[in-house]
């Protein structure tokens, strides 16, 4: 699993400080190539964490993932680690109605780009619940209703990341999550 949140060099750098999208893309390509050479292909998943800054980047990221031969593009929400943390980008909980529509259209673009390809689009359950009706209304050309976006109840209060996707650090240590 590789986390980067845009197919735009500057946005990746803004969100992930020292990250270099060119290096990430090169390393994914090399990993796939090396896997083919030894007869083992890794299951590659790109995790895009949405925040207010990158809501309109999902479609282009889907195209980039398709180019790289990524197996799954997983779209998740920015997790507020602690209130008042100045360096943390605004979560999608702060989106206004216009921005919610931008997000929904960007996810629709990703769905369209990846439809019928070997790259799957997956969404975190809560995010899927928040945008599914809006996307369906946009696709049917009905007037979208964004009123329920901010009122999706939490199913549980505990974080699942330590059990579903712990982080293995470069030194080999394992942490429960990126936070």
C-alpha cells in the first residue's frame, strides 16, 4: 500500500512535505517490473486521503494509477488526529455545498476512468455513504442534495487502522497508523 493523494507534483509535495511523485511513480514501476521478472506480481494499492485541498484531484489520480498498473485506488477521508494542529489540512468535514459537489464529480470522474479496467476503485465505508446518493443524483441528472453529507453517523468510535492497515516504517518497525 502506497499513500499519495494526488497526481499533481506540487499537491503531493504540499500534502506530504518531502514526497516526490516522480520517485513514487518510478518506484512503483520498478516494483511491478521486478515482480514480473521473478514471476510474482505484487497487489498494489494506492491510498488517497481526501482533504479540502485535493477534492478535485481524484479523477486525475485514477488515471495515473491506471497508467502505473495499480490494482486498487482506495479513497479515504482525512482523519483529524487532534484539534488545533496547525499543520494538518482541513478535513472534508469542513466542505461547503459547492465543494461537496466538486468532490462528488471528482469521484465520478475516477469511476468513469477506471470503469472496465483492471484497476479497482474502492472507498472507505463512511465516505461511500456520504457521497453515494449525491453521485447517483448527479448521474441521473436530478438535483443533488448535499444536506446529508455532514450528518452521516459514526458506526463505531474506535479507529480500525491498527487492525486493517498498520504502517511498516523504513527501519522495519511497525506502528498502528500514520498518526
